[in-house]
C-alpha cells in the first residue's frame, strides 16, 4: 500500500494521520495487547512513506491510548484502560446533575442486558462472585436501624458496585465487563447521592439488598426475562431516588459570606 508523504492537501488528512488510521486497524484487529508493532523500517516500506512519517503516526496512536512507547524499544499495544472514560463520567456526575440521569439511561440499557445474559450464561464461579458481593452488602449494613459510619457506607457502596460488575462479568460479554470495570468510581459516587433520596422516600439499605437478592434469584433460576425485569425495576427505583436527592440539593439555600 502506498501513502505518499506529499499527497496531503489542506482539506485532507496528513500522511501521518492516514498511516495512523491504518495502523489503528492493525492494532485493533490483528495484534493482541502486549505485542509489538513491526519495526519503523518495515512499516515505512509497507506504506511507502518515510520513517519520520511512521514515527509521527505511532505518536498519534500513543495519544489515542492504543500504544505504549518505551525509549529504545518498539511500540507495544496497550492493555485496554477505562481510566479516561471513568474520569469523564465522574466529572459529569460531580458537576452536572443531568449527568446522573444520563448515567441511569445508559445503565438501563447495559444492565438489563447483562442480567438477561447472566441468567443464561453464568457459571458457578460467576454466581459465587455475585453472591459474595451481596453478602458483603449484608455484612456492612448490619441490623435494621443500626447507624452507619462513613467508612461503612463507603464499603456498602463498594460492594454494591461490585455486585453490578459481577453480574456484567457473569454475562460472558467482555465489553460489558470492561465497561463496568471502568464505571466503578462514577457508579460509587452516584450511589452516595441516590442513597440520600432513598432515605427521603422512607426506604432503607435493607430494601436495596432485597432488590439485589431478587435479581440474583432470577439469575440463579436461569430466567432471563425475570432477571431483566428485576434489574429494570431496581434501576427505575434508583432513578426516583436520584430525582428526590437532586431536588433536595436544589432547594438548599445558598450560603452567603
């Protein structure tokens, strides 16, 4: 394939940009994480461009998060990393209340599907992982009416996030699993907010545990339709909690100094 260094015009991608697009396809379709790109000389011959153009293209892919470049070594395909995605979601949740509802809409699509697939595909190990997270929620919350320390609340929400991530992993869909690993921190922050609305509506964390138990029971029964409905009901209830919490925040008087 020939991509001339002199072909680019102001209204067209540069040669390095064009090569980068081709290399991205190679990285995503042909190379496993941790494997090396061919040498600069090989790539320059393949695309009929200079080694400088190849170097620029590789740097573009490093900027996209697809490659890692170590000094004196070939570029290596980077392991998937959801850090940028997680940072984006966290900032949206913190500074824009609408982001909470956007996240719930995404969760309704993803988690109803993950619950459906988990009911069909979950292995014993997958079921055990979900049960472990649910037990962690129970152990953290203690007896009904018992006060929780901030540390206990953080632990509860961490187990809660782990429950949803375990369901996604049990679905057998690698993309769902990756997304929920990346969403762990923003989900945890959202749970702190939704809990305030949960309490305002007269509900307790034991109600939350019961909702999760219903989801787990349906997955263990292998009933995909019931698991999807249990997850949908839980998430719609969470949406109502968030609406109450956000409305309460909006009614707080602005402090004047």
